[in-house]
C-alpha cells in the first residue's frame, strides 16, 4: 500500500513517519513550515481523526514548536482566529492506515455454502420510517 502526501509517494506508513520526523527536525521552530514541507504537513494533518474539529475556523499555517510539558518538538498550527493547537503524527498515520485498507469481504453465505450475490440498487426495498404506535 502506498501513500501520497504533499506530492510525495511513500511505500509504507513507516516511511511516512520517518519523513515526518525529518520535516519536524529540519524546520525552524516558531516559523511557518513552507513549500513542499507545508504541503506534506497539511496532507498529514488531514488524516487526523479530529482534523475538522481541531482546525476550527481554518488554519493559517503549520509550524514546529516545543510543547513545554513534554519538552519535545511537535507540529502545531495557527488558526485564522489567532488560536493554536498541536496534533499527533501517530494519530494521523494510524487513521491514514485505516482509511486506505481494503475492506474485508464480509458477505454472508447461504446454508449451501455459496456466497449470496449483492442486491442491485433497484432491488432494495425499504419503507419510510414510521413513528411507534402508542
């Protein structure tokens, strides 16, 4: 399974994580990440399971900073409303791996062991939901 982030292709999730660490350590803390690195970080962030909520009103730019409680470099983003937050590279990559996995084939079999054929869209029949009688 390959991944494309920021216009770059990565063969494995481990390669994505390795490149994220390279970007994290070559960026100048406190300054906006620019160019291809900014595109990579933006694409990586888009895979975060809470990306929409975290982005809030919109992201002005991504940057690298040190979180005092942890003492480590982290990717952060500055929102258009003047607030900022950080995000987990690990959560982004785990979510990315889940989104790109091929779905398992979970088709029930009949008593004779043969796979049931999926219904075509026009063969589905359903009723409008009704309220419960009281």
